[in-house]
């Protein structure tokens, strides 16, 4: 792909995303989409940039992760959670058009924790982002995990993510600097904050890739596995499981979830609008190693279709929860296992279709920016069921 075509596509993608999501201009996965021309995502879920022959060599990585005893290296944590607890009031919009207010209140004494790793949002023209708590980080963190502060204490580290610039210039990878930081933040959380509490892991896009590696290397089969309430790995290139199975591929001991009340398990999905045949799917794609890509629908973990509780940006109040207007199911198509979203018929169908079509940033990427928002209300329902199970056994 030529630089001119790449630049044009980047501008078009940004314009479309800005129109669709005015509150989230640099939202989920955009820099990954812009890096797609020079980046391949392998079956372990990590990106390796093909780069260019005249690209400068990447800088040597630091010897370790960042210092997470520094309060400023967290966008949200107990005692500094404003981003994750304010500006989250919503209007519930039902299929027949009637509405009701939904004021937001964070939990006063939540029984579990949530550890969140945000997606690619950095606009920095460097291989890796710095540790500045930028507006982009605050915006995506509020949108994707802030509402979960009604169920859990939120821990959201700022990490030196691989930027779109770094990926496009062959100077960055997910497995280097970003992974060091996520490992360091997790280790700090376990040593200083966890104190035996159950924890939910939530990630999206680059954040999911990093969390998947963290789970495989540092949680699966270790003593900390006992702390795992669940993991929500949204926008995952692939989590391998044996065909028809739930465990034994990417994770040796941690299964995919099959019931809302189940704990110690993983949800994984990549969202595509029904009828999207633009390109082979980037998320949940077919594998060639004898494993299948897992897909678990937070709205129907046992399988089949479920009605989605979709949160998207509004005006006043700043969020809308659409109920009874979208459904979703994990479907296998040409070896890929993807989360297919259907706009239900009704008076709001055209409006709802335009929201999702406006989120299609690149062929094969589906409605990637909406992965978490589409099922955010369903995640809250799952957390309610998981918390009941967790408290009954701890």
C-alpha cells in the first residue's frame, strides 16, 4: 500500500469515526486500524510490523516496567477515580421510543476489583507513548470501564503503548515496552492493593492483546488464578481453543465462560455488523494450527443470540443505553468465529444502523470501536451474577 493511499485512508477513517462518535474522536482501535497496512497480527494475537526497508531500527527497550507506586501513573484507582466515576449519567432508550433517566452512582464499597487496559489511543509521534494522562486516555477509560465502577474498584494503569506512528514505522511492538508496563502494573496491584480480593480483567484491542499475554504468562496455572473472577477480552485477534472445547489452547487452565454466574473464566469477542463481507475478519479469524478462535457473547454466554444493552454517546445526559434494539450472536463463518450484531427492526432501525455503519473504520475490522459499548449493559448483568457466585464461595 502506498503512503499516499495510506494517508488518504487514515483521514477518511478519522473523519468517519469523528462523525459517528463526536465524544470519542480518537477512540478504540483507531491507531491499530491506521497501522494495519504495515502490521500483521499473528495467531498469538501480537502484532509484528513489516515496516519498510529504510525504516530506522527500533530503540532498545528499557530493562523494566514503569513505577506504579507513582499515583500519576494511573488514570483511575481508589482515591483518584474521578475519570471513572463522573459524567456517566444516561438515558435509557427503549425500542418503542420511550425513555427514562438513568443517573449513575459508583459503588460505595464494591466487593471486587476491575483491572483495565485501554486500547490504542495515543496521538504521539514517537514509537511508544509516554505516561501522560492524556484526554484521549481519560475519554476511552471513562467510556469503556467507568460504568463498571458501580460494581468494582477500578484500577487503570497508564502504560507506554505502541503508537500508530511506532507501528507504521517499524519501531514498536506490543510485546516489548507496553508488556513490561502492564506486567509491572499488575505486579504492583497484586502486592499493594489486591489483598485477596476477586478481580475482573477488562481490555480492548491493544489492551486485550496485552492482557491475554499477561493471563497466559502470569495468571494461568499460578496462585493468582484463584483471584480471577473473569476476563473480558474485547476486540481480540484470536484466543485459541480446541475445536468444540473451552480450554487447552491459549490458556492451559482457564476456560471460556458458558454461564453468566460462572467465575474464573474468559469472555472474548470481535464485533461485526450482520452482512459485513468487506474482507476476512481481523478479529476471531480462522487459524491454521488446529485450534479455533474462541467467541463468547456476554449477552448469551451459553450460546445463541442475546439482546444487547448498548451504551453510546449522547448529549444531555452524555450517554444513551439502547435496550431491545440490537441482538448479537457468535457465529462461525469460513473458519472465523465472530460476534455478529443485528439491528432489530423497528422505528429506530435506520438510526441504529447508521450508528454502527459509521463505526466501520476499515474492511475486515468490523465495528471494532464499539466492541465494549455494544455489550456494556450485559457486562454489568454478568458482573452481578459473578459477584453473587464469588461472595457465596469467599
